[in-house]
C-alpha cells in the first residue's frame, strides 16, 4: 500500500476498533473476578482460574505468524470479535446451570483466545493503515478509547449487574442478563467495525517487513543485547500489582468478618470502573507526555515508584479496616493514577525491546512475557491472601515490588528513548 493510501478515515475507525479491543479483555481478566466472587466462588479458586485466562495473551506470539500470512487483518479481527460475542452469550446462557463454573470458564477461555487474536490483527491493521508518524500521533486516541472500554466493562456493566442483583435478589440471574447484554454489545461493535474499517489491505505480504521463518524470528528475539535482563525486568515490573489487581475487588466485596470492607457490587463498579479508570487514563496521558518531553531514562525510576508505592495504601486499609468512602476512593484514585503513570514507562520500554527488523513479532513476544508476569503471580494471589489474610497479603504486595528495583540497576537503554524528536516520519 502506498503512503497516499495510508491515514484514511482514522478518526472513525481507530476509536471504534480499540474500544472493541478493550471490552473483551476487561471482561475476561477483571469482570470475571467480580462475577465469580458474587456467585460464591472462593478467592483461591478465583485467583488461580481467572489468572489462567491470561495464557492466550502470553502465548499469542505462537500463532501471530498465521494472522500475518493468511487473509487480511480486517477479516481476522471481524471474525474474532464475532467469536467473542458468541462466547459471552454462552456464559450468559449457562450461568444458571449446576456446572456453571466449569462451563463459563470454558467460554471465557474461548473469549480469551479470540480476544488475544483480535489484538494481533487490530494492532497489525493499525500499523499497516497508518504512517509511522501518525501511529505515534494517534497512540493517545487509541489508548483513550481502550480506557473508555474499561469504563464500560469494569464500570457500567458491573454497576448494571449490581442493579439487577438488587432488583431480582438473584445474583445468578443478574449476571446472566449482564453477560447476554455484553454479547449484544459485542455484536453491535462487530457490525460497526465491518462498516467503518476501510478495506485497504490488498497484499499485506508485500509490506516492508518480509516474512521469515517463525523459528528465525523467535530466536532473533533472544539474541538481542541484554535480553535476559530485559525479560527479568518485564516479569518483575508489575510483580506486586499483578497480585493486587486480582484481590482488590474481593477485598472491597468481602464482609468485615473475614477482613474485607463489605462494599456492594455497584459501589465497586463505580469506584474502579469510573473514578479508577479515569485516574488510570490521566496517569497514562501524563506519563506519555513527560516521556515524550524528557526521554525514558529520566522517568523510569519515578514511574516505577509511582506504580508500587500506592499499594501500601491498601495495606493500611486492610490493617485498619476503614470503610470510609473517602479513604477507599482516595486509595483507588492514587493507586490507579500511579498504575497508569508507571505503566507508561513500561510500555515505552517494551517498544524499545522490540526494536529491529521483526519488531511486530518481537513486540508480540515482549507483551507475551508481560502477560506471563501478570498470570503466574495472579494464580497464586488467592492462596497467598487466604494464608496471610488481607492485611498480610497487601503487605506482601508491597514487598513483592522490590525485585524490579534491583533489576533496574542493571538495565541499559538510550537515555532519550521515547522523546518526540526521535519519532521517524518514515513509512
């Protein structure tokens, strides 16, 4: 595709495509936790089984060449979005069954694999359809609509489920109807993407990055300079946060008798899904602006601190068991802003690690390690919480941040990497 064919209609399809990308991810990895908690599943089981749902994002590099070399990215993401819709419909229909936990987990697995594949195709479509200069320019719009999807999923849909819980007095019926509504939303978004996304892919195999054997692409990633230090950093960067994110909602939902704060489903949906996501977005935007102004080196340590220090506020809440709305909302606001702010540095570093001839595939591998760093600690989080209690668990979360700071001392990357002046206008 020529340069003249790029950058067409981007103000229409980028917001819609990335809003659609965010909905299944947030429902699979976060809303599933709240749903199973409200349906009586224990924290250990929730932490273990919902963390396994990260696996498709961990191993997606294994089938990313199939997306690259077969069909068009547009056909891939439209097909995957439809499968996600069917998966959510299956969850909604089978929640009232006696074996709902096993059956709905299977549908969540289907949605997770389809969502991970949708990510590959959507990101590839984004890189094909825009010049590199516009890719950088629209990264903010792309992220904003992804965050709006998180508000919709973790906020509005959870609030809707809480409303139905009170209306019917039946949590199963409430969540069944909520997931069916999520399926309808995905169908509407899929149809909208069909009409809005342009058919600009004529021969994607003739792009600048010629396909090579998968083994060659995969092995070249591990030949990069200082790659094992980089992988260790990627795995430990969110070691504390990866455990906190699984147990934060159960902590607010659990009763005071077991160490929780006794908040309602609607309250959790409002706090995390609206105020929390807004602060997460603001943190990410501010972080991106500062890195583009000063480069990654200046902000890496402050952003790593911003990601981890606020976790101590959860430990304070757990020790004091304060149910003050001001204290809880304040904790979430600070923690989510810090998460967004700190994640900006992490994202830029992942892009740096992927630099090179096969940067598309290498970025998929790097984000696979990122997902692995979320999956394994998350799997253990419920068992650790039940062993230590909420107060001991959140203290452990604070301690778990230390390895990333130790690895950071040995990390090497260009001081000015990420500066706006370094963005090329090529291709």
